[in-house]
C-alpha cells in the first residue's frame, strides 16, 4: 500500500523536477563574444552640469527631454536634484525628514514622461510632478509598501514589486497587501536571501516585463508582470563564490558571499532593449569596484545580447534616452561629480 508519506515524497520530487526543468528551459548563457563591441574609450563626451552642490550622487533618471533627476545620498537638506538639460540649471528638492512629503532613505528612483517616483525606507512611495518650464514641482505620497525593503518599483498604477530580506520578490498593492510572491535566487543555497542577492530592478516602458540584475552574481532575471519567469541570462563570465553563514556570537550572525564579487550595476530600459552596467570582478582584487562601471551591456527584451559598450572611465550611474540616442552618465570629472552626455 502506498502511504501518504510516500505520495508526499513523490509529489515533492515531481515538483522539484518541474522547477528544474522550467529553469533549464528559460536559461540563456552568453559570453563577451555574444555582443557587438562598441569601443568608446577615446570618444568625446559633453558635460551638461556644473556639478555645484552634488555631494554623493548615486542614481540618475531621465524624466523627459528637458529634465534629469539625480539622487544624492549625502546632500542635505534635500534628497534629490532636478537638472534642466537645456539650461544646465540644477535645483534641489524633496526634503530630508519624516513628514508625509519628505524622505529619510531613498533606495531607488524611476520615472515616466512627467513625474519621478521614489521608494523611501519608511515604506513610502512618493511621486513628484515636474514642470519643465520653470523647474517647479509638487510632491505627494501615493502608497505605503514594506518598510526597509531593498527596492520597490511600480508595475502598474496600483501595484508594486518589492524586495525585502525574506523571500525573493513580492507584488503588493498601495496598502501593502501581498498579492503574490515569486522569484528565483541566482544560487541554490539554504541561506540565500535578498541581503546577499541584491538586485537593481527596472520595468519595460509598457510595464509588461520586469528585469532584475544581480549585483553580486552574474545573472539577470526577466519576469512577466504577473511574476512568471520569462528568462534567466547567465554571463558574460562565471565566478567562484558561495554563500556562508558567519557567526559572531551565539545570537548574532551574518550571511555573506565568499569571496565577495561585484557583477551588475544599474539598469536602463527602453522600448526595444535594456542596458546593464557590468563589473564582474572580485572585490579584493578590484579596489575601484565601488566607483562604478566602464562596461555596459545591452539586451533585447527577448534576452538576446546586442551591444557591449566600453568606456575609458568609470560611470557611477546612467540612463539612456532612446528617442535621441543619448546616454547620460554620472561621472567624476575635475574633482567633482558631473552629468556627462554620450551620443551612441
């Protein structure tokens, strides 16, 4: 007689086999030779900002053909800068603080044609509507999602994808009700969590696809808006690392990648493709790993590699304007942070 325990074990084996088959069917491996090389190491770029005021800019987002928004982790009393592309004027906004329309710890920003959105670690999603004519703005809180999440991004007008410590990803509504949970980790390990498998995240302009680039592992995850897996992209090089639990005392410990690597950094999306910055080096062997990237990879939305852009300097963060074929970059130049413009 087949016992309940036997049936349960068979079900677990079948479920695991189906999961593995799904991952195998969606996995695309690639290397540097998969891309068309575009060497920009000696190309000229244009500085469009004067760098005044920026302390430690870490994110840049194009809002429209007139406005770029920059996140600054050290600027006080403001969190963000508004840069008018046409005039070069830079204006601070979004006060640091705990009031409804203030922020204490922005982790990521995203934008559409007239507004910029940000996730604050207090759980707030803030929307700032910008006026391109006079650099004015209005700020409102539009949602309350998980507190202390690593990232959050809107997938439609009423729902957000979040990534917190536990689990992989969640889709929540504006009141933080969990709609669904999904996602795969880049490594099979019982200790894998989002603190050691952090990502940069972006959606396609129509919000039908979500792309997650792993900061510490050479894997990019592509999901449909409902959370179903479309494709895993693995490459362009492999790393030899594992996840370890390090005990500090009987009650405290840390989950770490050993050895530590920096792989992907920053995503920019447009209608036909998406761009991802790549480092791919062991941190101990690369003292400049936190300065940014000098290699950017582009992929079609079906996962196929397109171009590899090579730069002669580090780029801290970037965003691509596909309508004008322009890449805007945060760089260090003349001992201060600047916004540079590349024509691709």
